[in-house]
C-alpha cells in the first residue's frame, strides 16, 4: 500500500512562481478582496520581497516565527515542493493561510 500526501496548503502553484507584485496585488484584490493580504504585498518591493523586519513583524502578528516558516519551507523542499524565497510576501501569506 502506498500513501500519497497532498501538498501543503502553502505550496505556490507553478504558474504563479514568476508573478510580480502587481500580479499578486491583482490576485488578492480580484479573487478574494483581501485588503490585509494586499497591504502585505504593497509593503514588499517590486520582486514581492519583504524586508526581514517586516516579515518578522507579519509572522509575529500571527503568533509564529521566521524559524517556523523556514522549517516548513525546508521540509516542503525536501519533499520536492517548490517554494518562493522565505521573504516573499505571497509565500508568507500562503503559509499563514491567506
């Protein structure tokens, strides 16, 4: 018997790996009208990367840490999941469940 596990909810679909900040803004505003997520994306740079203090603040607001995010992303990569950089705003939001 073989068991197959579903990818973690924070795994970004391959077609979204090359999106820029405007693509992510459009996705969060058009699809779910999530103004909080949009504000996080707007806080990032043009490549959608957050400064480390901003990432730490975002995760702290949700009761978690950069170390926990890194551990999950690393575990996913070891199972062949493709992830965005740890400071990528959309990766952090997806990991947080947005």
